C-alpha cells in the first residue's frame, strides 16, 4: 500500500514539475498566442503520454517489489515454524 502512495506521489510531482516548466517556457517564448497555444497543447499531450509510461513502469516495479517482499515474508514465516 505504501508503494502505491510513493508511486502516485512521484508521478504527481513529475507531472506538476513538467507542467510548471512548460508554462514558464511558453510565457517567455517569442511566438504568437496562436502558435503558443498550439505548441502548449502538443507538449501537454506529450507529457501525458510520458507520464502514463512512467506510471506504468513505477507500478510494474512496485508490483515486482511486493512479490519479492511477500516471498521473503513467506520464507521467514516457514523458517520461524521450523
């Protein structure tokens, strides 16, 4: 359960940081409003895709860690019973 909180916290922080960086970059961009909005839309779409990819990797890693922890716990339990 704690792994999901850590994972979601990381992903949330990553997304917020990326969006703030994009916004600041676009505010200083020497482009028209129309071009800036189009570029911003494209960048937001790209960040969403990257975030989904990272979230999937984090979730997969967390699941693998949980399996290892469960296996070690079961092994320790079996050792304790002997």
